[in-house]
C-alpha cells in the first residue's frame, strides 16, 4: 500500500546566538507537510515566506517530511521520517519519530519567538505541542479546504471524514494565538466551524518576473519548444491535475471555443492523479491534437509558460486562493475563473480577468472567446494585470505576517478544551511509528 521515503535528515542549524542577527529579528519555526521539492500551492507559499523573511534578516527553521528528491544539505531544515500512501503517492507523510534526533532538545536550543504551522495534522500537531508546552506563541495558516479532499481517504466513509474534520479543526485552530487565511472564503470556512481566534487575511506574495522572462523572446521560445505556432491562440491551465480542480470542464470549454476560434490550442501544465484519464479524454475528442500536456514544470520556468499563453483558464472551485491565478497576473496573463472558492477574490472583473458562474461552461467559453478574438482588449488587460500584481508582492505579504506574529506574542492563552490532553500528554511516537509501518507495509526500522 505504500513505499518508504527517506529516513530523517539532521538539519544544519545556525547557532542560536549568531552575532549577525539583528536585535529586532525573530526566530521562527515553520512546520509543514508540504515543502520543497513537493510542488503545490502550499509549498510555493511557504518558500515565498521563508525566502522573504530570511532576506529581511529573520532566522527561519523549517520542519518537514523527508523526500527522496530533497537536497542532501539544507541549512535550518529538519526532515522527519516519512512514507508514501498508495492513496496519494505525490506527497510523503511524516511521522515524528526521530530515532537519531532529539527533537525536544533541538527545539529548545532554537529559542524560537513564534511557531507557525501550515497544516493542522501530524506536523502541525507536533509544532503545536512543542510551542504550547513551552509557551511559544502559535500561529497557523489555513491553506486548504480539507472537506474538498476527503476522497483521498477512500478507506473512510465520507460522513466519517467530514465528522472528524468538524470536530478536530475547531479544536486545533482554537488553540492558536492567531490564524492566517489567504482569502475570505477560507476564513469563513473556519468561522462556520466555530473557530473564534483572530483571523487575518494574507494572500501569498508573488514576485513580478523580470521583463525579459515574459517578453516576446520568452513567448517565442516556449511556443517553439511546444510546437505551437507563434500566432495560434493558446489557453493555459496550471496546477494539479485532479478531479477536485474540475479540469475536465476545460475540455468542454475548449470544444466550444473551437467553434469560433478553430486554431485554438489548450495546454495543461502540471501533474496529478487525473492526468492520464484527462489525456485519454482529450485524445478521443475532435481537436485533441491541439491539447498539450506539459507535465510538471519547475517554478522558475513558469513565467515563460504564462507569457506564451493568451488567457489563463482556472475552473477549480476548491481553492483557498488559487495561487496560480496570481502568478498568471504577475506575468501579465489575464484570466477566466469560476466564481467559487478563493480564486476570484483577487480578480478585478474586466480589468485583469473575468469570473463566471460555477458549472457554466457556455459563459466560460464566451469570456475566453472574447479575449482571444480582441487583441487590443487582451493587451490592455495584460498591462493592467502586471500593475495590479504590485498589490501582492512578497514584501507586502511578509509585512502582514510579521504584524500577525507581533499580535500573537501578546495574545492571551486559548481557553482550555477536553482534547488538550493531545498537547500535554507525551505521545508514544515509537509505538505510532511501528503501527504506521505495520498498517502501511513499511519495512522494519533499522
């Protein structure tokens, strides 16, 4: 049912009393199940946060699962042993049993000012335990609408999964001093679940690409590599190819667009569990030869891919923010998105994109056709998109995050809960690790 990943990798830790650290700098611990080299919106958001915090002189320590493609040496990154579930092979799952690392000792030596978790589950719970038992302020970002992803736990009935989420998520987030959400949609999900702690909206910052990275030469280069004529209209989707992203809707939209724009092309950048089935559907339809599956593309190359396209198409209703919509905007690519989830919140209707009703394929196709057949309008929206992207830079993101950190440091403790024993009891991670190995077919620990 599963494959082993990597054993824990000890971090190279900067000294706790570094002389070059500013007196005003913070020592920050980030806990996340998603971190490089995993490619998804959460990982991208965390990397953006880490890079900008470090650029501003703060000391950041990352706690993440081991990954078979990780760099061998990463300063201030602690990797936990992990395994891969058969239900979701793209993401290693950590269990915080460290046979060669004294996690508590490491944690105490770091003398963290704040702990910032990015999931509420295994590593998020580990971070919460370490923080709250040592009176370190706990902040958490709610990145994912977990109720949209229960199909990745097929061994549990959907009702059971939803019930667990409705009990556990309020308990976890109500333990936090402060909560960060990337959109109002995400914040409202937590409020509806009964979360009462302060919530701050902080969209992920996106650096504007250099002009040469999205200029005509970049556009021509990418199109040449893909075998797409330089003047052919191109629709683009970027992201995980999974059912919850509603990507098959784009094939229906593409068919409608072809009726008015016969030479249109459609490209999917990304991978996922639905990729093979989606490709088979595309190959079986008229015009399937003009549907391109680019596979996973390194983040640093995506600016050129956005520049090569004429309209970004995002049909997913399950996003907390739709980070790729912001990336497209920063590259000057106007978008059409469904008016559901968090993706539409940063779209300025008619300026840098359009929002259409969820499930309305005709309306989606109409907006795409309107942009593909009106070059002047499209170029004007490109220019406006780049300008609007200035509101969502990494610098602005980190300024907001730092204000949340400061607020957390003066917040009173969360009220007690019957489930708080999860934080105060010493969990037997040795037994938990053994159970995981037995239930998921992992080899015995050496």
